[in-house]
């Protein structure tokens, strides 16, 4: 008489965490959804923290040089968000395409799509690089920079914007890894780049031995070189097939049909991020009206806020991967359950983080500046915007879930309505008409995040994203 095999014991939570960090091939279209969210989220959260550390490190060291250099870096970062917008739009399409093909069990087609996205990224980065190299001071003046800030920030702007291709490749290759479910590889490449930036920043900014002090420009060189080395590591992983995808010679040929499919999704995706980014530039322009101290304080607060938000972006990216792969496997209900589980976990996490930021706001901004006025603006911004963190958590998961399904149009409309129709008029009304100053802008940002969460959840519940083709 044959006996039934005893069921295999389920891995412990600690084993799941170790597997997530070390990298283990999992099938995310079957098994416990909570476990899939955990395994994908942990490396993606660590990766996103690494992404934000670039800005934190630059702000920390450049802040030692004074308000004008810090404001120059801040305005350059504002311009760089335009690069991020286009790169992220293409990255969203790449993640959706790769995840869908992996869910359909067609890794060769996923590799073809990965190569097409890299070609598109290289082409898209060239205009940003050329404009940054030749028109950096004019761009800073356009954003309201004072003459001292233009002088201090021009070298940094030229280097960082001139190296836009490193940003595109870093984003796109990590999008490929995430779509394939290889979140650990994305995490490693970001951290390699970050460690290099942390080492190079003080050396190039302040000088060391025979290396002359380059000031703010040194921060730009350090960041660009670190990103380039991170990209080289990513390409090595792809070419060797370390993860689920292997960028072989057979995959490295132009496929115009795949390019059109990617651009069909990437076009609204780029517009989605451009809408949000351009509205953020207007926010920066409004705050600049109230002086360099207000702008510098806002920059410090935003760096901390983004750093705190990045783990949540990791969870949201995990939801996007799960949606894409499960739609590819024809399991839309499983995809939807994954989104609600991720949104709940994200809300709890960011609620706790937001409370900590409110309590310790002054202590968190104090290492970045010695100016009492800058610190006051920074701490106030940190407290006010942190009140919206639970809404941030739910809204970003909803938005990324649309993107993971290949529906980049819906988030574009949500961003347009909540930022341009709601946030910007409210910011101007509170800041200028009602006389709240920069604080009025801070409150408008908080209100806009609540609106995005509400509209995003209502749109997600309609379920039209389940029928989206990629």
C-alpha cells in the first residue's frame, strides 16, 4: 500500500527574507500572495532606498559649502526630474512588457523587449545631455536662480545632465530585472553605484591628496561616474544571463514591432511622469519667490521625504511586477488581491514612518545646514508633508499597479487632475492670495496626495486595467 508523501514544510519568515535578499528564483504566479509580496518587496525596497541616497549624499556634502551651492544642486535636481520622467515612463513600459512575457513563459520575447528598451533609452537621453551641456546656466536662471546660485551650480548641472544616459540605463535595466522578478539584481547594482558615490563625493568636492577640490562640480562628477559603473555591472549581469533573462546576441537586433508596442505604453507613461515632474518644477518656482532659505529648506525636506518614501516605492514596484506576471498567466483576480495586500502593508509602513518624521523633524534636517532659517523651513515642510504619508502609500500602489498592467494612460489623467487642476492652483492660493508663504505650498502638496489616493483607488476598482494588452 502506497503512502502519500508528507507535505513539505513552509519556509520560515526568516528564510523568506534571506532568500529575498540573496536572490532566489520564484514563481510569482502561484503560491501565497503575501509571501510573493514579501520576497519581491524587500529587495525592491532596498533598491529604492539606494536610489534616494544619491540625492541625500550630494545634499549632505554640498550643504557644507553654503546655501547657494545647495540651491544650485536643488535646481539641477529639479531639471533632472525631467530626465527621470522620461526614463521612468519608458521603464514602466519595459517592466510591463517583460513581466507579461515572463508570465506567459516566453523569456526569449522578454529579452527582445529588453534590448529594444535600451536602444530607445539611448536615443531619448541624447537631447537631455546636449541641452544640459550647452544651456545649463540658462536653465538655472529660468527656474529663478539668483546669480550666486547660477555660478555655483552650473558645473554640477552640466555634468549631471550631460550624463543623462547613465540615468536612463540604470532605470531601464533595473526595470528589466524587476519585470523578470530578479529584484535582487536591481538592488545590488544600485548599491554598488551608491557606495562608489559615497566614497567619491567628499574626495572630489573637498579634495584629497593630489586630487584638487572641485566643489559642487565634484559632486556631479562623483554621481555620474558612480552611475556609469553601476550600469557596467548591470550589463555584465544581463550579458551573462545571471537572472531569468539573458541578453544574448540573438536578442540584440532591432524589432520595430516590439518598439512600437513599447512606445505605445511608454508614451503615456512618459507623459504621466512629465505631468507630475513639471508640476513639481512649478512648485519649486513658487517656493523660490520666498527666498533662498525657503528653497534650501524645502530641498533638504524633500530629500528626507523621498528617502523615507523609497521603501514604499519598492512595495509599489512589487505590486506592478505581480500584476504584470499574473495578467500574463491569465490570473487577473490574483493580480487584484496582490494589489490590495500590498496597499494595506504599505499604508501601515508609511503611517509609522510619517509619525516618526513628524516627531523628529528638526533633528533630521539639522545635519544639512547651520542656518536657523533654513532649518525652520525644512522642519516645517517635513512635518506638514508627512501628514499625507498614509495617502501616499495607497496612491502609489494604485498608480504602479496600473503601470504594471500596461495601463499608463489612467495614471496620466490622475496626475494631471490632482497636480495641475488641484495642487498648483491651491498652492498659489494659499501661498500668495492668503499670505501663507512657502507653508501654503507645503499644505497643498499634502492635500494633493490625499486626492491621488482617493481617485486612484476609485479608478482601480473599476477593473478596466485587467483587459489591457501589452
